[in-house]
């Protein structure tokens, strides 16, 4: 499958040959009306699912069947760093039990090296193994392809930066509300 092949079993939408037409259609849909908070939330959820679909397709293309999309995101969160489990949970906002299960699978699959901390033997240190680093590099190449499709010129780069800042602000508002009550 190529960079534009997207989809999963029972998927009702796929980009196969004309990504620019899909982007232009999405642009014209959003320009006609004001966006509500609920519409934004629903879009974020759909985008997240679509990205998971793309990851599954790319994992299959790479011949990798022992890593889930959630586990890929853990690998990207670890990145080039060496983290404690606590650091990983805070950085990625993962649920403890899910993260523990996924980390165990990644360690057993050889994607993550886990070692006891020198200071506190009860605390584990995590870093990507060579196998985990290679997977992240392979998926990073695909990510660059999609980045070039969405950020083709200065206007689109500014739009992408604005989108990021808006989503980040939304995340901070929701996090603050959860921690401290009303926004």
C-alpha cells in the first residue's frame, strides 16, 4: 500500500488518488459556517480514528503485527529520551493500567528497553531499543509525506500552526477544568 492508501475493514472513506481534492473539499466545508465546540470535539475524535487507521495500514505495510496504534504512540512519546514510567504517563496522558499493559507488550516485543533506576531500584527507566527506534524512523518517513501534503506553502504552514495552538489551548482548558473545576 502506498502513502495515500488509507482505510480499514468496514471503512466508509478512503483517500486513494486525489488528496488535494479532499483537502480543498474540507476547506470549503469549514468556511461556510461558525464551528461549535461539539463539532470541534467530534472532528478531533474522527481525526484521531483516521490517524489510527493510517498507522494500522503502515504497520501492515511494514510487516509489523505485534504493535498496536496505541503502542506506537507510546514509542513516539518516549522518543529519544530515557523516561520513568511516571514521566511517560504524565507526558502522554495515558491511563496507568493501559500504559502498563502496552509497555509490557513493547518490552516483550523488543521495542522498549526497561531497566531499574540507579537511584531507586523500584523505579523503572524506559528507552527505545534499536527495534523501537527503527520503527519510529520508518513511520516518521511516512509522517513527513503527510506533513508535506498539508503544509504545502506559507499559508498552509500558518494554518497548521494556528490549528496546533488552538488544539493545545483546548487541551489546557480541559485539563485545568478537570483539575480545578470550572474553566
